[in-house]
C-alpha cells in the first residue's frame, strides 16, 4: 500500500509543527524541504520525530562525492528516514551517498532510504536547458535505471513514469511521486501531474502532497480524502 508524505513547505518551524499536529493520525510521513530546513535547521526534524512522524529530508543533494557523503551521513544521524540526491550527480556521487548512509546508520537501526531525483515534476518538455533534450519521461527512466545500477534504493519521479520505471528496475525499487493533484486541485507550478488514484494505480510507493493539503481550509480532511482515494485505488 502506498504511503502519503505531506510536504511541509513553510517559512518557520512553528507553522510547520502546527500543521503536523493538525495532521496527526492521517499521513505517516512529513517532508522537510529547502525552505523550512534553511530557515530552522535540524530542530524541525527532531520536532517531527518527537510527534511520531517519519521524516523525508528533501534537500536534493548535488555536490562533489565527498561533500554528499558527509551531508547524507549528517542527515541520517539527525534521524531522517528518507533522504535524496540528484541522479544527475552520477555514479561516484551516488555511491558516496550510500556510503554516507551506511556510516550514519547505527548498528541494528533500519537504514534510511536514499532516493535519486530524476527529473523535477515541475519540468515539462522544453524546460531542460539543453539543446535536443530528450522527453522528460525518457530522461527520468534512463536516470532511474542508472540510479538502480549505482545501488540507490529508489527514485523521485512523476506518476507518469512509475510504470516504466518499475518495469525496468523491479517492484522493490521505490518510486516516490510528487506532483500529485486531486482532480479538483490547481496544478500551480507543477507540470507532470497525476491524481492520487493514478499514482497508486501506476505502482507508486510514496505520494508527496503539499499545497492541496497544507493550503486547504481543513487540512486534516483534505489528507483523509486523499488517503481514501489511495485506498480505493490500491
Ligand atoms: O505543493 P506540492 O504538492 O506541489 O509540493 C510538492 C513537493 O514536492 C514540494 O515540496 C517540492 O519541493 C517537492 N518535489 C517536487 N518534485 C520533485 C521533487 C520534490 O515537487 N521532483
């Protein structure tokens, strides 16, 4: 059964933790991204862990292998249950990330998942600033196959690509899909969007949803409606 991850894109810890409290008993995962982590740092991760949530630290590391290894090690020591890097960083960076994950994991502790971002779901055809760029979905598939070869646990991709990625990389290779929009919601800056039902039917393991929940009038109800749609589809 796919799991719901709520993107806490807030400017401060107080608003993020208030939203997390309002969502207790709904989604098992909270996602801390660049805006929140840059403003508040590690304390927001520990605060969410204390509330009993699993935390996806979405900082999309992309740097030289030594730096990424240290960053993943630190993220794992902080208590993140899932972290990510960019697939475009290549093999040495990916293997360094896995080494950092192993170094940060305590004996007996379940190692966190390390995922590779393939193509951002906000990028459509023509958005990649490269001449004769392949279609985003083809590029995502290619990067996913390579991420699997490099030993990563899965990828961040659009729901539009999950079936092909699972077909090429196997069911055990995790697919986490942002760009989820219930049929009635606005796409905003996202381009390659799918509904919660569509993402579950295509085999996605984790659905990341931000604004359709966090900007809803009643976030708890919005989250439960999405979980209901996910259950019916699964
Ligand atoms: O508000 P919305 O549902 O669009 O939020 C999606 C979240 O997923 C954002 O926090 C964004 O940073 C993140 N994300 C994404 N596409 C990726 C990776 C992460 O939208 N490829």
